[in-house]
C-alpha cells in the first residue's frame, strides 16, 4: 500500500501483493471516530468475495484503492466532522494501460496524472435489472463516490465526476441486453434469477 496523489486526490494505492484486509484494518484502527459510526468505513469485504477482491486487485484494467472520505456529508445530525475510509476499485477505460508497469512506477515515484487519466473510481454493488429481474454483483461508477471524496475546494465538486463519466461505455444487462440505469463497468456473478 502506498499513499499517492493524482488528479489532486490523495489515496492509498493497493498493490497486487498487498493484504487488503490488513491494510484496511491498520487505517481504520488509527481513526478516532465515534464507535457507532464505524459503518461509514466501507470495506471491500462486505460486498465482494475474497476471490473477486483478488481479481480486482490484480486485474489487467483494475486495481484497488482506499480513499479518505468526509463522513460529515453522510451524517447531518452529527455536527463534528471526521474522516472515514472507503475501499473502491480503480477501473481503466483505456485498455492499452499496463498496470504491472504502473505498479513499478508508483513504487519508484515516477507516476504522473496521465497514468490515471482514463481511470474511474467504482465500487462493487448489487445491480438489479428491472426488465428481466436478474440481480448481479457489478462494478459501478456513481456520483456518490466522487461527491464524498476529499477534493480541493478550487475544483468544482462534481467536475471530476462528469469528466470521468464521459469516458465510460456503460454496458447492458448480460441477460436481456437492456440498460439498467446504472453506470455499470462490468458484471460479475448473477445472484438472483428473475425467471
Ligand atoms: Zn436484464
């Protein structure tokens, strides 16, 4: 794991050989946040199987990253601001990227913003198709991720998001080929069959 800063966002880059659970635990245990608010730390394990985590952590177009988020946005009654961590997936829309080379560049501190220009931040979630009623585990990009991120004040809150969303080729339901209303980057296992 290494703390890096690209496109003005600071985050922890997870290498293919890292132990994700260990790294998440170290970060979360060092936080001083109200006990009952632990739910705002979004670990990867709650949504993805061990096998899926390994696939995303070492994919040809995916890596994992732990982002610091401003939890105040999610807790209006709580006046106090505090940090939380969320593990998400970086997905490169440019398939020419060589992530093994990028891993090395990050270790050598020779990476640039350009290496991440085509990378979007996405999370693993359930995706339900209202047309055929199948339910899948999917990799999805959404506004919520970009809205809660620590992004410097001079950058309009959603600038980043709109730029990224334009690069996405939204894929359709693998069963009925309809759009399902989410920016789905990849479908994984079917968890419920609508038929
Ligand atoms: Zn469908």
